[in-house]
């Protein structure tokens, strides 16, 4: 396969990319625009970049909004209640149908790497078993990581620890947690220590729903980061949400950031969902309720954006378009400076790959697997401005999707006529 007239991130000239045996075998700068009838694909100056990474989504709950009841308050906690009503209705067929439909939606929008949190506070582990099976069936097309997520707590749910361990035996790749939802602070602290100890014992990654609340007194992030630091697991550990950081005072954050930098843990922010769920108990002024993305990045910490939900009890919208999430996130986090826009795609590409620990196979580099997407626009800024469709998605040298840009009739045609 040969791709010509491609832009690459951070580079000026046009490039030709040659793919052989599923790997990038040649990446060469061009001397101007090429015409080549033998080329497989003409990128026409559009951006070729590594695929989008969705580092935090709940596939097991996707497409269940309103079943059996709607989340009328819009709060995180009512969402958990509505999901508790839906969970007993899960069947393998139900889960498979919704998950595959949602993955197709993500793939159609340039995603090739997915980390999904799957609720394991279910004695039968119905959803987990179904998604483990799906992972094997789609492994040649999509990299799927599964987090054993204890939605109703580890210490606070009957046999929570045993269910987590069973989930890992069934095929989960990542250990989850939710310390701010445990019954007591002591339970939350114990659960974080236990999660890190389990990761040491099993060699699994860790991704915790951490301090997803507007309560400035919720400070389990410092517990998770300290445990990760002491176990020397930082790069393998992720703190998702951390929305309480929006409510921390700056003096405490100054102390906290010293620990976070030492720990080297990763962060996932879900801006569209956080700005919807958080601040619900405020009158005015209302908090955005999004973690300090800008400050974390400036401190050199790895942060990525995620969708979180697609039409589920927590979030009625969602369409798999990470460019939409990126656009919302940089607005909400005051990250619209031109220098920030120039590498904004990092938040839905490279940073997510680092979080998922797949950097060894990720990126447009010689010898690496030929995984890429083509986006409308020649660089990060233009792609964000245009919010266009993904034109091409290639996985291991095989085309997953190809579409033509929409053609718009010029207004001058109407004027001239």
C-alpha cells in the first residue's frame, strides 16, 4: 500500500508512506505534490496521524439511556441508581449487541484503541464475560483493554474483593476502583492500598475512578499516587476523572502536584461528561467540575481526554466523536492559546497510548504496525477547526474505513446564477 501527499504532525513537507506486510516500510518527504497512478491513496495534503485512542468508556452501559428509567436530575449518583436498575436486566445477547454497535461507532470515528470499564459488582459477571469474548473476536481490528470496575465499591459491595479477583481470572486486563463511593473514607483508603497490592501480585495495570465528586475533602488521589509511588508502578497507574481537584485550594494543590510528579501516574479527563455531571449541587457560581488539565500538562504529567459514556444513564448524548470531546475540553479548560492548539491532538492520540501502555506499537514510525487515520486538515489546528470526518482508517495495513469529504455547493454559484 502506498499513500502519497500526506501531512504528518509537526512536520512541514508532504510525505509518501509505504506499507508492506502490515508495517511502515518507508516514510519519505516529497518534493512538492505528487501525481502517481500507482498510489493506493492520495491524502491530498490532509493529516495522517496515529489512530484515536478512547482511554475511558463504559461499553457495558452504552445505549441504555432511559432503560428502564431516565436520569432526571442529571447527577452522577442518580446515574448509578438508574444503572443499578438496568443491571439485573443484562443478558449476554443484550451486552453483545450494544457493545458491538458502540465499537462500530467508535471505529467509524477513527478509534482503534479502547479501554472500557466494565461493572463487576455483579455476582454473575454477565457483561464482563461477554466483553472478554468480544475482545478475542475483534483483536485483529481493535485493541481493547478491559477494566474490572467495581461500580458499587470494593469494600462496600458484598464479596467485592472476590469479584474483582474473579474478573481478573476471567480475562480483565486492568484493576479498577471507586474510593469516593465507598461507605467511609477508611474503606476508600483501604481499597486503594489493596488495588495497588493486587496489581503488584498480578502484573495488571490500574485505572481508578478517583475523586469523581465536587467534594473538596475527597482526597483519595494522594492515597493512590502515594501507593503507586511506593510500589514503583506509577506509569502503569491511571487516575480517571479526579474532578474534586477543581474544588481543591491552590495551597493544597501545590503540595499535591509535587507528589503527582514524583509518582508519574497518568490522568484521564472526560470533559463533556464532567461538565454535565459536576456542579449539580451548586447554585451560582457553578463549578465546571473538570480536573486541572491545563495545570497537569504544564507540570509534565500525562493527561488524555475520553468520551466516558455513549447514551447511558449518566450521559444521554455521545456519538463516538473524540474531536467533539477535544473541542469541548480545550474550551472548558481554558486551553485555547495557539501554542496549546498546535499539539492538541496529543490529548486523544499519543497521551492515550501512553496511558494504555501501547507506545511500543503506536505511532507512524518505520517498522511499527501500519495503524493510521487521515483527518481533514493539514495540522492539529486545522483538524480541530474543521471538525471533519475521518477520511481513512488503516489497521495493520488493512483498510477499516474510507469515506470521501462532503462536497458543499459554493455560494458563488448561487450568486452568479
